[in-house]
C-alpha cells in the first residue's frame, strides 16, 4: 500500500497554518511577499488566491484594525484557509471568500487599499497529473491579465497591487500591466546569494504612472556558501518565522 505523506502545520511565531488540503504549501515566496508589501495607510486588503490563508493572516498581523478579505476558488483550499483564519487571534478581521476573482470583480463594490497575490506563473510547459497543482502553478484559472483587470477595478484611487513572480514572468507582467493602466512603482530583485542573478521579483503597481521606480535588491542567504540568512531577510521576516 502507498504511504500517505503527512503534511504538518507550518508554525509561525503568532499563528499556525494547516496546509494538507492546499496544492501549494507555505513557501518563501508567499512569506516574502506578505512581509515586503507596504502597509502604510492601508485599511482594507484583498488577498487573491489565498491558498492556506497565510498571506491574509500575515496582513492581519501586520496592520492593526485592517479588514482583510481572502479569495480562493478551490473549495478544499478555501475551507482550510477559513479554518486557519478562524483559529488565529485576528479572526474577527479576516473574511474568506469562495469565488473566482473574475466573478468577484464583476459583482463587488468593494475598494481595497492593498491587493496582494502570489499568483500562478507558468504560462506554458508540461502539466503535472495533479490538477490542483496545475491550477496554482500554471495560469489556467487565473491568467495574469484577469488578475490585473480585477485589481484595476477593485483598487482604490491610491491603492496598490503587490505580487511576486519569477524574474522573467515578472518582467513580462510589468509590460502587460501597462495595457491595464497599472504601473510598476517599486521592484525588489530577490537573489539566493549576493552576486547571483535575480530569481524573483517583488513588485508594486499603482494606477498612476510614476517617473522614478524604486529599485532594490535583496539576498536570502549571506555569503557564497552555507545556509546563514542575510540580515535583510532576517529583518524582513523575523516577525513571522518561529526561529528567526
């Protein structure tokens, strides 16, 4: 008989996330995004494709009194996210939504100061046999154009859209975003180690075009060898990771 792999909850300093019903588990990308996004003057947040709910819960921790909505189309993930939110100390400010972002954007009259998403990123390539994993890794149910269109409609006038993508996909979405009248205002290039090429782009978009884009770099690890985290990474995530 096949052995069923037990997926343990991911324990953060102030909350835990059950993730056995989610196709994509808690990872560096999501935690980076949740810790990086600017929360100044933010009172209402929408997390698109919330999965386990980890980014939404991070937003509730980071922003006192903010109302955080978290949308998820996959039923199993939605139910797990709802349970994770219910079990955290900020449950009264978290609202899970079981719907596609496309349908939600058509019907909702909400306006958000911050829309945040760790979206699917493969627009091609070989599909796996796991349909749910395909949905979150490939732009099957959430094409980037649909995400940008929904964000443009749901963002407040001064609202921001924050996302993380692999480097090439990040460059592409910056160009595509302009066709939806969304403009990149801040970029952080993420490398594994200093002197290596950027592997991820953390990006912030807004409705108004800006002349000067804020550009930064950050490495996850310090030095050429070993697993010692960089000071920048520790400073960004220490409020969340249990052993930071």
